[in-house]
């Protein structure tokens, strides 16, 4: 084996040159990989004993894309298109041998080979859209030529992967092999022996014809995905590039792709999304809990409470094959809870995401019990009952008696003191908060809450099990509301204050919707139910909440809240009576009525969140600013293309943020406007949250 570059080697076996890329962890296309591939191909072409070339990767995966850490830096060595041209123009056939994930630039490299083979577990995708980008090395022009326009649209705007079977069916790969290297070499030999042509995807035009005949395909696709892609530039640019593939010759399409790619790469959305990519991975790292900390082996789980949360949490475990026991007080509650779980799964059958067999297999993993004694042998218990401290303490005392030593005991509390819950046991080191977000089977965020005594093993296990069940875990400390809800509460205070000062709730909601949130605070309250925590017996019209509930408005559930809801379509219309009711209440309390602009509303909603985030960092409740962003993006719908509250504040400029907070503090007062010393210091030093490192 000869080294071609620091990460690429070449070996000739029986007339086949095998070029191996070994650039851990994911064989990203660093400059030495791009140079190594091109040099390796050139050496193989020059070697008369070589008849064909196989491109393969060592380690866990085929090339997973461009090296994202190189983005924004000075370009070094050959560009990926140059390397691809060397491959595509090779007079000897090149076979890409794929395992793991061929993603982004990795798939684009494979598409510049003449043939592709893969093992059956391999996956393929162009996930650039998730980084606010589009495939910038010919992917937008080659993929639709292979898969047809509809599939390319789906793959490139979602960034989702397809499996080897689907790739074979649509022509993205030529064969599925059992033994990757031997299979690829045999394929290459056959290509030579049988004189197969040097296939260049750039020359395929057949599969573009359907879209040429039906140009409306793009209009329909845009309409269908508009809601999901709202605010994002990258999905629209991906679509435009596929349109270019249909309407322009290949080389012009490549030029169009390059221009659009460069524009996205230099824009703030992609900067935010690339930042988020690393932030999510960083959140998994706990500075004082080493990577090799021993973990509890999780083979079985128990959930206390068969309500919406409990059922949703149980689904996460069943989805990855972990048997789970749900405990509730009586059979009727259990039956009801399990019925909801089944209905949720059946909805996935209707949408084509699961088969009926999948549902049966998952339901078979979920059992019910009416006694907590059933949890004696499980490895992890997650309590998901109402937020009453006394009830939680009673449950944890019982779990302490019942559960085997070493079991992880978690509470799904969204605000209560995990230390107090742990104090009900003789093993506080085993207790941790695991705060799931509703609906728990859908929402990605998991706030793991470490108590004072929580052991490293329990923390490491909660983080790992979170990842295993498909969540994005972030570790936080104990305080009222933890990170997510504590910040949410600040936004709520200001939203309510603005409503009392005369800003219509719908105006406030619209500003946040336009910023990129899925909905504003008032629409969110209507969805959750306005009567949560409202007691009709004790209601005296002394708060806006009481007034609204007393008027018979309880939110979406009865079609009337801050908005009125169409019973058929659920479409919402602002309710002028509510606006008047809140305004009159404000005036009766002597609240000064003000004029509002979009900028003022946005400032008053978002700046207290940033300020609170800074206080959370000062107190050590969050490990790093980027964890706060991960929490807000995954738990509360903060638009990822602005990077989360802390990244967004950096882009606004912390000096501007501080100045505005001081202005509002002087004008409005209130604890949430008291400037965080950390924020003030960073601004004074001309620094950013990102400069705090991690
Ligand atoms: C692109 O290709 C643009 C082209 O079209 C244009 C070219 C001109 N670069 O996720 P993991 C690191 S855009 C650098 O925990 P997993 C990651 O940070 C790219 N580093 O593992 C982590 O580091 P650490 C299109 C990367 O097994 C470590 O690898 N491609 C890259 O759960 C392990 O990662 C993508 O967007 C990278 N490209 O998942 C694919 N990728 O250990 C992005 C990963 O220090 N990558 N790292 O925290 C992924 O989706 C997942 O990493 C993958 C593995 C599925 C591959």
C-alpha cells in the first residue's frame, strides 16, 4: 500500500487500483482527501498494470461530505469539482464502494465515478440544506439526472437519506454487494472484461424529460413544502438549481449552482445552521463527565403515569426496541393511555411512516401494570405524573424501596426541584431530571437536569439513552423552569405586559411568527388550553387569565380563546372582544397605553430572553451559550436559521443588545430587564457569547 496523501493510500491488486480514504471520524473531504483522490486516480491512470479503479473508505463510513470545519477559511489544494473532473474523465472505469453514509460532497464524489456499489446498510443523501446550503459540487445537477426531478426535490429540500434498496431502485447505485471491497473489485473487473462504457451522469438527460413535459411540478412542490420551508433560503435555492438542471445545459447548470452555493455560504442563515450543527454535537459533551464514564446498561424501562407524556415517552423506548412497562393507578387509566399510544402509531401507518407490523411489534414492547412493584427489575424509571412535589416525593420514596440497586431514577418534571425529589430516596446519586417536551414522541429536545448528588454514571447514561431514543439531550442544572421554561417565562411576562399596554395579541403573535417561530405566545396558550391552572370556584376577574376564562374562552379546545377557531378548518381569527377586554383591564389598572412597532415587539419579546440566558450562564445552570440555543431550537421552535437566542444576540451585536436592555429597563422596570453583569461585561469588552468557548 502506497500513501498518496496523509489520508489517502493506493494499492494495486490483480490489475485493480484500490484507492482508500482514511480520514476519521467521518472521512470528510479535507484538502488532503481531495488531493489524495485526484493524485491516486492520476497515478492509477499512469500505471499500465491497472485496468480499473475502486474508491473505498476505511472506518465507519464512506465520505460524509465536505469538511465543514474548512468552510469560511482560505481554500487549499484542489477543489472538489477539480477532483471530480479527474475522476469523471479517467479513461479507466472508477467504481465507488460505499458503506455507512455517502452524504453531501461524499455522494457528489460518488456520482462523479462511473459506477457505484454499496452494502445493504449504506445510506445516501444530500443534507446540505440542513446547513443552510445546497450541494455545491454538481449534486444539484447530477442527482435529478439519476433519480428524476421529484425524488431529487424531496431528497435535497429535506436533506433526508435513502437506503441502499431505494438507491438501487432509482439508479443511484448499480449493485448491492455483500463484501464491499471484494464485491467492488469483482464489479470493476466485470466492467473491464465486458467493455462497459465509462458512464458519466452529466450526460444522462432521460429522467429530466418528465419535468420538461410538466413544468408545474415545481409549483406544486413549492406549495406543498411552503409551510415547512418558511423563512429558509436554502430549500428554495435547491429547488431553483433543480429547475436549472431541467432547463439549462449541464455546464450552465453547474455555474448557476456555484453562484447560488456561494451566496448561501456567505449568508447569515448558513452561518447559523453550521454553528448549530456543531452546537448540537457539543451539547453531548459534559466537561466534568469524561467520555469513558461507565454507564448503566439500559435494556428495560419503566414509566410512571399513562397520560400523554408517559405514553409519548414510552413510545420513544419501544421505537428503538427497548421493552417498557407503564404503571398507572388503575386499569382504566392504563387502557386509555395505551389506546392513545396505539392511535398515535396508527396515524404513522396512515402517513406511510410505519407498517401495521411495525405497530404490532412496538405495541408488543409496551406493557401495563397497576402496581409499582412491576418496576423492581427495570434499568431506568421515568416518572411522568402531575407536577405536585408531594406526589413526586411519595413516588420516589416508593421507587427507592422497589427498584434494584443502580437503576436510574428520573423525573420528567418541567420545573420542580430535582434535589428535593431526590431527597425522598436513600440514593440521590441515582436521581436525575429528564424533561421531555410535548408531544414526547415527536419533540427532539430532552433537558437532562443534574441534581447536586447525581452521579457521573447517571448523567452519562441519561445523555446516552437520550441519544439512543432519538432525542437531542442537553444537560442543565436545577432552578425554577430549568433553561427552556425559565427563558420562556421572561418572554411571556413581556408579551402579557405589551397586551395590557394596548398591543393586540395577534400583532405580537404575528411578529414572532414572521421572525420564524411556528406560533406566538398567545396562539401557544390557546393550543395548550387557557384553563390550565384556572379554578372557576376561586376566579374573581382579578387577572386577564381569569377574565378570559370567565367569558367562556378556554382556547382551541372549545374554539374560543385569544382567537376564535373555525370548527372545521381550525383556522384562527383574532377576537376583537378579547383585545378590548385586555385593553380595558390594563387601563383600569392604570397601565400606560403605548404605540407599538414590529421592532419594539421583537425587542421586548427577545431581549429579556437573551438577558435571562446570560443570567443562566452566570449561575452555571447551562454549560455553554450554545446549549441554550440547542434547547430553544429543538424545544420551542426558535428558527434554526438565526442560530438560537444567544447566537442571534451575537449577530445583533451585544453592545446593541445591552443598550436596548438599558433603555427598556429605564422605561419599564421589572426583574427581567435588570441587565445581566455577564452580558454587560461581554459587550464592554467587544466580545460575543460565542467567544466564551465551551
Ligand atoms: C457538503 O458536503 C458541501 C458540498 O456539497 C459542497 C462542496 C464544494 N465535516 O455526527 P457525529 C464530525 S456539506 C467535519 O457525532 P454520527 C462531528 O462534528 C456537508 N466534521 O457522528 C463529530 O465531531 P466530534 C454535507 C464532521 O455517527 C464527529 O464528526 N454533509 C463532519 O452520529 C462525529 O459526528 C453533512 O452534512 C463534516 N462533514 O453521525 C453530513 N461530519 O466527535 C454531516 C461529522 O468532535 N454529518 N463531523 O464532535 C453527519 O450527518 C453525521 O456526522 C454522520 C455521522 C451521519 C456522518
